[in-house]
């Protein structure tokens, strides 16, 4: 019998075929892989020792083999039923995932990195710096945890948590493939959000996934974008948009542009006119995100009237547009507020808050 070492890579993230290979390497029949697959992905086994259909002697040998689940460390629920989860990784790092329920959907906002190196000025994650990329199993785990905690199937996934997914492209793609193949979440129900990394949008297109790409544009001209997003200095808006056009051509899928609305800064009629020039005829959709406040900067969220004026202005220019008011604001779980802290700014005694 082969020696099993605790330094082994976790099983979470492996396909049925890869699990078959693994079982074979352990001198076990292929049907053990089917059992493993079911226990890891459907029954939520957190250690192989829980898999009671395995013979006891083998099970006791498997204790050193990690499934790859993270520890649910803390959770807080906002009044709108959005729940923010803090997950502790094997090395003690903390990340956040958010579960966003509606009557018909359960969306998970997943993190792709511990922290983020992009340092966008309006984003809490960017203020905390970058630690490391997440491994594939650490991304998949977030979805399983939310599914288990809500006791409901996850229908949609957005890579809009901590981190820049295209800087962790390989693990992000492997996680998408696993979520699709092993957990049964349709690729079309998965959105990858990026601030744009030179060359990486084309690289993503080459995988020919059916996911939706959301590009964080946030500005209608280069100077403004540079002011908000440090990486824009070395990746001009024209180059970004050119790469976005290539993405649409290569994948046949439209994409969406995210645009944070910052009062008085990027929400004026001049910006509508500039956006219209960039986006006319582009197979795309603009998603406006009224700014969610973070403590380090003093940007303002525009009033609902100002937001509506911006929407109407874009519509008049024949640009498809919608507004995303983020959920979970009261639990610091809304877009841009994730910083892996336990601070909650509402009544700590509220039901659903589990320290
Ligand atoms: N790095 C990726 C994904 C993470 S952020 C990206 O930049 O797209 C997900 C979305 O939340 C992005 O559009 C991001 O710009 C937006 N966001 C960040 N901070 C925000 C804030 N304070 N208010 C509203 N949206 C914010």
C-alpha cells in the first residue's frame, strides 16, 4: 500500500477521471472514485474519514489526505438576507465569500485572491494589499460552503469578491471547470469580473468558456481611469477596449462593462458623451454600480435622481444599461467592501450573526 503524505494536493477540484487515477494509485477499484466524487461534491465531506462507505482500515490510512475544505470562521447576515462568510484557509489566511439569495436564485460572490494587488482607489480590498493567489480548491470551497449554509443549490457565481481573477487565470479557469463539471453550475451562470490585465482577456477567450465577462471600466477617458485605477497607467483604455472587442469576436459572447458611479467625478454628461463614443456599436451592456462607501476615501454615491439621469443619458445614446444596487451593504458585504475583517456595522445581537 502506498504511503500517504499530508503534503498531498487536496482532492477538491479534481474531476471524476482524476479521482479514478488517484484511487487506482492507492490500489483501489475505480468505483471508489465515484463514491469519493459523490461524498466530496454532493455530500460535503470535509475529511475522508467521514466517508463511511470506505472500508475502515483504508479510511484510517486516509486521514492525512486533505479534501481541501476551508474553515468557516465567521459569518454575518445583513437585513436583506445577504450573508458574508469569512473563511480561514490552511495557512491561516482569511478570505471572504458572499451568499446573495433571491426567491429564484442563490448567487455566490467568490474571491480569487487573498487581498488584491490592483489597489483601485475606491475598493476596500485594494487598500489591504496583496498576499497570494487562491488555489483551485480554495475557490471551489467557497461555493460549497455557501450552498451548505443556505441548504440550497447555488444557481449563479460572480468572481467579484477579493482579488483580480485574471491575475490567477489558471486556477480561476480550473475552478470554473470544476464548478461546472462536478457541481453542475452552468457556465452561462458564471461571471468573471476583471479590471483588465494586458493580454489576459485574450488568454481567457482562448479557453472558449461560456462564462460572462464583466470588465470594470469605471471611467470614460484615460486621465480619469488613471486617477482611479493605478494599473490603467500601463494599459490605456483604447488597448483595453480593443482587447474586449477581440474577446467578443473570439468567443461570440457579449460582455458587460461595470461602471462605478462616483458623484461629481464620473457621472456628468461629458462622461455619457465619452462613453457613447467608446461603446457605440459594441456588443455590450453597461452595469452601473452606485459607489459603496469605504472608510479610507471620501467619494460620494450619487443620489437616485443623478443615477437615473445617467441611465437616461446612456439610453438616449442607444447603450444598453442597468443599475446594480449591491446587496449586503449593512454587513460590509457589498461590492468593493470586502476586506476580510470581522467588523459589522449593525446590531451584533441580530439573529444570524455567528461569531
Ligand atoms: N478585480 C475584479 C473583481 C473584484 S471587484 C474587478 O476589478 O472587476 C468587483 C466589482 O466591484 C468591480 O467592478 C469593482 O470595481 C467593484 N467595486 C470595487 N469597489 C467598489 C465600491 N466601493 N463600490 C462599488 N463597487 C465597487
